[in-house]
């Protein structure tokens, strides 16, 4: 039986030039790069690219050449954030759980491949 982990509330998000600083209600503060954020984009276009080594490498190469600017950030309901980059994918909706797991250097997909819109 898997352990249910309560995700702390995101208290603050500060956008920097190439990363963002996230402060959570459990008093943890993490810096998350925009490159990491885009690599782990949960949209139907980006997610399958992480499923094998060759396409993951291609995705990484595409992200590496992007000249980052601070993305626009908007709330999606009470469960997620959407990031709009001048360059790069703008389709992914990042749940607070996904963001917290990325902050902790965890695989937010639990290592599962993308299958028709769900893991």
C-alpha cells in the first residue's frame, strides 16, 4: 500500500532570470530552474518525449538552446499553476504536488511512461 504524503501549501513563488524560488508552508525553500520545469512538462506533447533515452536526449537538447525569460504564471483552480514562456512549451499544467516533487528532485511521473493522457 502506498503512503499518502500531504503536500504543503505553496506560500511564495519568486521568478528569477533562469529559475524560480518556491517557499512552502513546511518552511522548505527550493530553487527550481526553468529548464527542469520544461523538461518535466506534463503536456501530451512533452511527456512522451521522456519515455525513452533518445527522445529524452532530444528534448534536453531543445531546452538547452532556449533563451529564457521570466514566464508569466497563473493559478489553475486551487490545485495547479500554468507557466507561459515566450519560448518553449506553454501547454503543461503543473499541480502543486508535481512542483513539490520537482523541488525535491523526485521523478513526478514515478518512472511510469506516458499513456494517452494519464500515468
